[in-house]
C-alpha cells in the first residue's frame, strides 16, 4: 500500500491493523464438524480495517493516509515491522 505525503483530497483511513494468519491447505479441504485437519505453512499478511480499506482505495487510484492502533504484543511488533517495510 502506498501512502501519500498528505494534501487536499487525501483519504484518511482510521482503525486497527493486525496480522492475518492464514494456513495453507494440504490437499482437498473437507469440512467435517469436529474433525481435525493438518495444515501447511502459516502465511502472514497485514490485516484489519486500515489495511483492507487502504489497499482497496489505493487500487482505485486514491491518495491514502492511515492512522491505526496497534497492540504492544508480539503480533503488534510484527505489524509495525510490516508497516516499516512498506516505506
């Protein structure tokens, strides 16, 4: 997601940022109530209202600025690292 330097017409997205944890499927997915399945590697991506909305607005060509709350736990540290890596 690209973030502009600020200016008239920018869209400010407010909310939370988090880490979306998405396991990979190993083979066909069967949804049996109460059943357990082995999952493949876990992938992480930036999630939450700010990431999702901001990403969509940038794809539409709008200049976006963001402000978000992030936790002080280990996953919050991962979020901050992901955001720093964007700039």
